[in-house]
C-alpha cells in the first residue's frame, strides 16, 4: 500500500530510529502510526501543523510539504509505503 496526502517519493539515507512528521487530519499519517503500533515499533511523532520549526526541518529533509514524512534512521520516506517502511526496518 502506498499513500501520501501529497506524494509518494522517497530519499535514501542511513538507519537507526523512527520519526513520523504528521498532521492531525492526515489519513495516511494515521495509517502509518497504526502500522508502527501494530508491529510494536516505537516512533516519535511530530505534529508539523503546530510546530513550524519542525515543519521547516521536514521540508528541508524531504523536499516536500506533504505528510506523512517517515524517517527511519537516515532514510526518509514521503508518504506511507508499507513495503519501503518494512525494507527500511529490515522486515521485508
């Protein structure tokens, strides 16, 4: 399943922890958070609708204004792409 409120492009980096940049109204953000919770993956959620500094950092990392932006270590995934997420987590 692939989805984003604005796109589905990914950028490769390194790997260690999970951060999701989201907004309260984004359906794909909710799907991503539910996926991580179901898989027992701890993640840090950053609401870019409220945190403008984090929003700018997200745009700088991803080149996109759309959410979700999922950062797994140094890999940045724009949109919720389950296969890419699993690959980044080492689960694929």
